[in-house]
C-alpha cells in the first residue's frame, strides 16, 4: 500500500518536472503524484506522508491567473485538512537572482500553515550552497524544505533532489 502522496502546484513547467523527478527518485510505485487540480478526487487521510511542491511568485506566475488560482486552491486545502500525525516535506521553486529578497517564499508560507496545524515537517536543507538575501522559508538558519532554482542552478537540481530524498528516508517510510 502506498502511504506517500506528492502534491504540487502549479501544473506544468518546472514544478511538475521537479515533482516527477522526486517521484522517480523515491520510486514511482511508492508515491502517488497529484496536481492541485486533483484535490477534489482524492482522500488524503489515507496517506501518512505528504510531499508538497510549489513555485514561488516569479515572472510566469505574474502573467498567469491559472497558476495563481492553483496556489490559492493549495492554500485553502492546507488550511482545511487535518495535519496532526502527518509527516510532511516541502520543496519549492524560486529564482535567487531575480528575487533574492524572497527566494522560495512560498515554502515559508506553506510551512506556517502546516506548523500551525501540527504537521511534522521534515527535510530541512542547510542554507549553504544557495545565494540569496532573504526568504520566508528560513527557520533557525535552515531552509524548511528543498529549494530548487531551475533558472540559475538547473545543473544542481538532480544532485539536490537525490540528497534530499535520501535524507527524507530517515523520516518517511516509502
């Protein structure tokens, strides 16, 4: 029985690519992959582990109401769901060069909701190796989840995903 769900928003582009890479790294037979548009069809209560991926606001989101709507739906879902007893990991996409003052902020926004709802958040990443000025995703000197910058550091993405997934195995049974 699969006990891990991977939920991402927005659909398409690098967020979906990252979600699929993470699913493959864990094992496609061990993780159910969902876009936020699938939320009404799924019962997340059956999952012990949930991985959430989201893009922070960037040029493509500013120009697309569909993506903004997906993030709004994701936020509403997070606020509605019971998170106590769930183990959650977060990954986020951002652009550290264009948005150094709010790199992967959406991970921080999501984590605030999850923390208030008593979720167990795992998968923090050291800040070292990332070049940015500030982020809502920083907690006690670490990033609350896996930040990915496809625009400026795509060459580091695969290795970062591999290391992160390996670290998740300490906290999540896939």
